[in-house]
C-alpha cells in the first residue's frame, strides 16, 4: 500500500487514518489562514488584498512537513535560507520563493490525496453522462467538462493499469498548463480591473501569485486521467478524457482571452498592464511545472498503484490489461443486470 506524505505523523496510524489526519490538517490550516487574513485586514492598516499570502499557509506547512518527513535535511535547510535571504532583499521575492520551493510540494501532496478520494466519483459521473433518461447535474457537468459527444457510449470506460512514464512527459505538462489557462485568464481579467487599476502594482502581484497556487491545485489532479489513459466509448481505442478536458479548456480560453483584452483596453494603464500579465503568467507556469515535476517523481506511481489496487474503479470498465468488461445497467435491453453503484469485480460479457 502506498504512503501519502505526512505519514510520519504517527507510526501507529493506519493508512486511511494518515490520509484522514492529513486532510483534516489541511482544512484546519486553511480555516486558520482565512481567519488570520480577515483579522489582519480588519484590525491593522493592511488591506484585504495585502494579506492574500496568508492563504497559502496550508500548502506551506504541508510542504515543509514533506521535506522533514522524507528526511531531506539539506534541501530543507537550503530552501529555508534561500527564502529568508530573498525576503530580506525584497519581501515579494521571498514570498515568491516560498511559493515555488515550498508550496509546490504541498500541492503535490494534496494532489495525490485528492486523486485517491475523488477519482472514482469522477468516473461514476462520466459513465452516467451518456446514458439516456434523467441525468444528474454531475452527469451533465462531466459531459461538458470532458467534451463528450452525444454519440459516445460512456457505459464502456477503459483504463490502462500498465502505463509507465519514460522521462519527463512535456506534452502532459503542456496539457496541465492548458487546463490552468481558463482560471488564469479569469484571474488576470478580474484582478486587473480590481487591483492594478485601484491598488499598487506590488499588491496586485502578491495577490495574483497567491491565487496561482490555488490554480495549480485545481489543474494538477487531472493528470491522473493521462496516467491511467482513461477513455470512453467503443469506437477505435475510445475517446481520451484528458484530451477532451484540454479541448474544453482551450475553447473556453479563447472567449476569456478576448474578455481580458477588452478589460485591458477599457482600463489601460500603460506598460504596467503588460508586466502584470507577463509576470503572473511566468509565475503560473513555474508553480504548475515545479508541482508537476515533484508529483511525477515522488507521488504519481504510488498514487496510480493505490487507485488500481484499491478496487474502487473496477466496475463499469474495460481493463486494457486484462480485457475484462463490465457494463452499466441502464435499462436498455441486452445490458447486463448491474446497478450503477455496483463495485463488484469485473465481469465478462
């Protein structure tokens, strides 16, 4: 059974207990950071936008604990020195160093946990998205997010349990960055009008850099679809859900980019606009890329092995390794009689 980072919290804890403790720790830190940010903004001279960096506390703490648990003493000391020195030189530089060197590890840890808990639910919604009759909101959302055409039979879902990475998959990194593009464009256009025009550039940058951390946390978990090569449909090798998601994000980004240009034209502030967008884009790429590399090197294989061995995704799929098939009972004649929530072992047609 694979181990999630932070498992050193207690040797007597079981694997599920460790994940539960880590999840609660993140939520407690998140709540504490929100309360602290509100308190500082309310009782000091700092604005609510200036306290944005406090919201990265959960990722910072978990990232530091990751260094300590894995006994990476030298990297931990080097990272700490770099962050402190850069903060003394310039506060924004120090905050940026924390985001790239510490928060990225926290993002990788939380990505692994989210994948293990949410991946089966995503597959359930995807399987039901192409079935006739009344569909839930999650079913319709899955069909929209993955860009699944109405003629695709989502009752058959494939995954490859034997996928192994060979070197750094640059194409997959570009795919994750394209997924991050939609929330990034929303951030650039929204914060441009709220921050750059009304507040100082420094405040805008720290706020944007903070939101970039959460954008990376939103984007990275989807890479599990590529790691397991999840596909739906019976035509050829089926439709790749990861490619479908990238296509949806690409289409949405066109309209959002136009909206950003309109906002920039309406509130033109000179060269500051260009540097605001360029610097935040560079930081977004850096945070996503470093988080992706850490996750790939330290967490992906163990996460995939856990998901496969856990058995929670065995139902309603064609396994590329074994060729076993199980299909959903959607009321259509000829479909094997299985309930949609069944998690029984794979059956053969």
